[in-house]
C-alpha cells in the first residue's frame, strides 16, 4: 500500500464548543478526515503535521443526509470525523 500524504488525510480541524471542551478537559483534537482513512493513518498524519505525540484515535462515520435541491432529490456526502487524544505535555493551537 502506497503512503498517502498527511495533508490529504487531515481535511480540516472541527472547531466547535464541544471540540473546545474536549481540548481543555481531555487533550483531544477533532478533525474531519479522508473517508477511507483508518486510525493508524490519522495518527501518523497528525504526528507528522503538528509534531506531537498521539496516544489514541477514535473515528466516527457519518452518513450523508437525503435532501431536496430545487425539487430534485439528492444526498449530501458521507464524511468521517476523528477524535485524536494527545499525550500529556503536547498541544495543538489553531487560533493564532
């Protein structure tokens, strides 16, 4: 299996109230990730991109909702979210 670039695996950080609470209380960071990525790929990508140590990764898959766009039935894309737990002493700050 060929190596995938880390920036193709990590699509975007998910910044919300829940993500802020998790970062403060449990040293967790939330990312939207490539839908075919697994836990090991996410762990390696976070460690390479942000120079931190990761202790655990949890992944949630979300099914796209069915919607009607201008009277034409359609579907939103499926997506995947990863909760990345950092080792004590490491932190990722997205706000400058």
